[in-house]
């Protein structure tokens, strides 16, 4: 972008000043002029649309007054950029406005990556220096009454929903000297809540599997959703939670509230980090314990990662059947082992074999999700925990994804279904849930059936 006719430094400076530096100097000059013309604190009392409209009108006047010759497109771009840096989030504004972006990763002022449909890519824009990035960080964390500096170099917070973030976001900031390459920011944009039908349409599962999962939720089976980072665990948890009957009281517990259940009787609880003095922290475990005193019919924990696993298992075993949670694990077997290990992390000293008995008694279904290298996400296995007592974990496979299977249309990959264990069939029938088509007709002579699909992103 070339600005002709500007009398200030940067528009017609020395030839060795590159275009980017010239543009940056012009933006900084216009920001100073803008601050001289308007009171940003007074403008800040306006709603966002009115605020931006007023500042854009003032800037258009300044551009004309300074004799800067621009095309209409260049003028619009320049004005938007100055407003973004003056009252917005600078170079992050166009990224946040992009509906295809699900995560933003800032590794120092000049390196920004984004995730689109599960794939990472670096974008060309960046902040001018660490000072500009820190100004943006301060604007972000101040919206949630938090601060981050050398004395408190880490912050993790949930940003409320607004016109820029329709469903809110989760932001993590870590500063030098802990971050060696400069201020590092990770912003996870909460996606639109997807229902089971939408996930099925995107190939996360086939129709019989979706119907089975809905039946298991209604029949009050305890379900664990397992998978790696960004494999779609919260999305799946939200889709399954939508099948809890509307007359039941649901308590959700999360680090950052992402679940958006459609029922009316939902109580949302969210953890709280310690303050700058290191006091006031409220953990997942604290909230699980408190939820047991809130007369819940269902408890949904966003993620078990520590001693709260023991409280969750005990809740499932003492009248809160039909509860749901997620864990980080690479296989269904690993998910059970992790739950057992995490339950041992509490201050309550329980023999390991007794913890195994707790897991065997509490968990009914484990759903394993995977994100492929190309960013696609799908269910790869569903298992029913058939073991009981203190025996070794024994999972009966119900569904698995076969990447080598060919469907009727010649597409590679499909879901293979297996006969349901008798005890699971009994649980579903006792709850008045008919067996889904595709499972009801299955017998020993036809142990598997497949349905192809393209995984959801």
C-alpha cells in the first residue's frame, strides 16, 4: 500500500525505508492525530458500532486533511487498521472476524499461526513489536478483570461472548522470562455447538451409532469421552448432553464454560484461578463436591484431569447415573487406566485394587475420538465396560472405524458395528429404549456392518 502526498515521516522518506515500515509509521502518526482529536474514554462509552463509526469518520477527515492520496480500498483498509489498533485488538481483528478460524497462536510479536478445519497455517501479518503485542494482551485480559505482568506472567481466562466473539473464547497468555521468544498467546474460539445430526452429517459417526449414543444417554449409562487435544471431545460431550430429558436437573462443571445445552434446567459451574496473592482458587474437584449437594440428576464434567476423578466415580456409583465426562487418552483402554490413576491422585488413600472396582462399577461406555493428520475428527471406537469387581478392565467393542473398508460407493473407510453385550441390551430395554436399527438385526452370522463417511472437521 503506497500513500502519496503525506507530509509526515514515512510516506516519502528515504528509499531504503521499506514499504512495511513506511505503512507502520503512517499508522502510528494517524493514531497520534486521532488521540488529539477525540477522547477515547468518552468514545468508549458508546456501543461498539457507534464507536467505530465515529472514529472512522474522524480518521477519514484526518486522511483528507493531511493530503494523503489513496484509492477507496486503500483508504478503507488504512482507516480500519488505525481504528483496530486504537480501540480494538490490532492485527487480530480480521482474524477474529474469520469464521473458519478456530484457534489463534501468537509466538512472539512477529509470528502468528491459526487453525482452520484442524490444520495449522501461518499468516503473513504480525505485530510491529512486543510493546504493541503487550498493549493488545492488556486489552484482552482487562475485559475479564485480570492482569498479566512480570510479577504474574501467566493468565488463563474465558472471554465473554460479544459481537467479535459470538460464543466467547478461552485465552492463555505467558510472558518472558517464562516464554523465551516473547509474549505468547493462545486464543481458542469456542465453536458453534453441533448437534448429533450435524456430527453424523459430517461423518463423525454413522446413523445407527448416533442413535445408540442417544439411547445410552437417555437410559442413564455413564459415559466417558476420550481423545487427544482438539479431537472434538467437548463437541461430542455437548451433542450427547442434548439427549438428557428436559425434566432432569443438569449440573455442568468446566474450567472454561463451553457447553451449550438446550435444556432449561441447567446449572453451569466454572473454576476460578488463584488471585495475585495465590488465594481464592476453586478447582474442578471443589465444584464436583459442591455439585453433589445441589440435587443433580446428571453431572457433566468438562474434563477429569486429577483427583476429581475419584469424586466423579463415587457420584456415578451413588445415585447420579447417566453422568458424562471427558479424559485425555489415546485409546479406550488408556482412558480407563488414566481414570484409575487420576483417582489415586486425591488425598484419600485407597488401595489400587479398590480404585479398579470403583471404575468397573461406575463406567459403562467409553467413546474414543481421533483427529487425523489432515484435521478430520471422528469416532474410532466405542466400548462397553464388561468387567466387574476388581478384575482387569475388559471392554467389549461395540463400534470401530476401519480405514481400509470400502463402502457401497467405493469410498474408503467405514464404521463396523458389533453385537451389543447382553448386559447393555438389558440396560437399554429396562429403560424403555428400543435397540437402534443396525444393532437390533445383528446376529452371530452377521457380526459387522459398515457405513462409510467423510470425517467431520
